[in-house]
């Protein structure tokens, strides 16, 4: 499952966090969908990647230290 997110810089395919390193935990605190930005390859525009990362951070409600 993936989500497309659009910004002024374009559309981005957000990857669910269950494809990340840690498996999802099923409880009331972590039951909402968490997203993971795609890895930056260096081939695409850095500003686009940073915008996608910031959108992911906002959606996941990450703190500055996360």
C-alpha cells in the first residue's frame, strides 16, 4: 500500500513504514498509518526529496529529534 502526496513541487509516492526496518506494532498508540520517505539516490532534485521528507514528517507527527 502506498500513498501519493502532492505539494507545490510535485507528487510523491509515500512508502508505508511497515516496509521499513522495524515491524509495525499493533496497539492504540501506533495503530495509525506511518509513512517512510523513499531513499535519496542523489539522482533526483534534493529540494524535492527534502519536501517529501518534510511532508512525511508532518504526516507522521515526528518530533525534531526523530
